[in-house]
C-alpha cells in the first residue's frame, strides 16, 4: 500500500475515532453537560424551528429558548393596538410542544420599537402617553406568554456606552420623553402582568468597568425604590481576545453584589477585536480557519470556566443564534458553536466536554 493511501486511511481512522469518542461522551447535548450548573439557551428564528435538523439540535442541546426578533416591541405591535402574534406564537408553540421554557426578549428597547410610541398630537408624545402605551404593550405580551416565558428582558441597553458622559443613561427618545422613569415603570408593568416572572435588565459591553458600575448603581437605585427587578442580563457579545477571565470575573462579582440572578443572554464570540451589541460592526476576520478554531475554542472554554465558577448566581447561558449561518454578525465572524452547515465546531466540544 503506498504511503498516500496509508496516510489518507490513517487520517480517516483518526477522524472516525474522534467522532465516535465525542459521540460516546456521557452527554447528549450542551444542556446535559451543564445540568446542575445552569440552563443552556439559544436565540432562534423561524427557520430554526421549522427545519427538522435545526429543530432537533434545539431540543438536543438547549432547555431555554429566546425569540431573536419575534417578541420585540415593533414586530408584535407595529402600530398602536395592532398586535401581530403569529411569528411569536410559532416559537412559543414550538417551546410548549417540546417542553421548553422561554426567555422573553424584550419589552422596552430603543431599537425595533414602533415609532408610533413616540408620536403625539403636537409632535412628540407626552410622558403620560408613552407610559400608557408601554403599559398596554407590556400587559398584552406578558400575559399572552406567561405560561411559557419564565423571565423577561424588561429593558434593553438603557445605559450609555460613553465613559465620559456625565449622564449614565443612553440619550434615547425613551429617555428624552420620560427620563429614567421609563425604566422603572417598565419593570412595574411587567410585574403587574406576571408576578411570577423573573425580570432582567439586559445590556452589552457589560464587562466594561465604567458601564458595569453604572448598571450596578442603576439597579441599586431601583431596588431602593422598591422596583421589582430580579436580575441582570450580561449579553456576552465577546471576541476571541476579549474579555479575559479576570475582567469577566470582576464584572460578575460586581453584578452578584446587587442581584441574585445573572443570565448570560446573547453569547457569541467573534473572530476579530470588536465586541458589543451595536449594529455597526465589521466582518473582517483576523485569522485563517484552522487557527480560528483553536482561538474560538480557547475563548469559549475560558468564559465557560468562569461561568461554572459562578453557577450559584448564573441561572442561564444563552447563545445568540444557533449557527454561523444564523448569526447576526454574519458567517465570516465564526461566532457560534455550530458552523454554516449546522455541524458542531471544535468549540462545541470544548464547551460540552469540559469535565
Ligand atoms: O423583518 C424585516 C423584513 O421585513 C425586511 O425585509 C428585512 C430587510 O430590511 O429586515 C427585517 O428586519 C430585520 C430584523 O433583524 C429581522 O430579521 C432588521 O432589518 C434587522 O436590523 C434586525 O436585526 C436584529 C437586530 O437585533 C436589530 O437591532 C438582529 O437580527 C438581532 O440579532 C439583533 O439582536 C440584538 C438584541 O435584540 C439586543 N442585543 C443586541 C443584539 C444584536 O444587535
């Protein structure tokens, strides 16, 4: 047998053995590997729940589902009083059928919210008009899904990204009209609609020390005023270099001072030095795929080591998007545990087979 054939056969044998080895791991999927630590979740779109392979991956690996877009303010109430539930219902019904619970995302956000919320007779809506519209929206969606949604991202990204800003709040239209009251009232309304739901404040760049401190100070103010807030959502839009374990752990130690529940809500790890949930991002990749697998696996392994150390306060870790094909960052950013063909990447096994 010539050397080329022998080499090829050896490589095939190694690959087959590796596959069998992975398959023989004692865990079926990610949720099994983290039983006793925290739920494993994923943000889904309509294709994920309709496709047989993708929906099988959802059921095999996750026990918490987030609607990536379909439960947001604008898709569910595009104009005043005109509710559209069909897309959100399909995801909720998929979860009900498969015995899965949901993270509700999201009730109030400066993005993907109907502009009608801010319009009034004389141009801009009054604070009273905005709060009344928010209250009706929140009661409508929270009561509709309270059987399947166990927690809500009540307010998303209300803290500024500008470390030099005197005012800690994002200068959104929501804030311009109602000040920080829109944040507090959103939590009050959500608690009215479902007193059993855990209510989260959710943000990105949450490991940045200045932003982290501002989030903690806001939550402490809210709790001092008796506002029903239960947790902080760390979105987790990271990259292969950031954050390092120390920075991530410092943020978690800060958040656990002020809340009893932390969720990692939108975890993905992109292949460059950008981070966060802003909609402007590049698709430049700084490494070739071979080294990228090693870099991605190393960073996912690092962050999950930290998450497991804080499993007493971290209840759920949710990936943002099922695969690179679904990723809001684009496939080039190589950000998720599954590739564009829905095959597990080495990073998947690094996350699952940690023991
Ligand atoms: O639904 C319309 C469709 O009718 C239209 O044909 C199409 C083309 O314009 O756009 C569709 O809307 C898009 C929507 O996703 C649904 O696919 C919006 O343009 C697009 O901007 C929107 O992007 C979403 C983004 O939030 C919006 O800000 C991403 O998919 C979603 O992953 C992303 O998720 C956010 C979290 O909710 C909050 N944290 C940050 C994270 C990333 O930005």
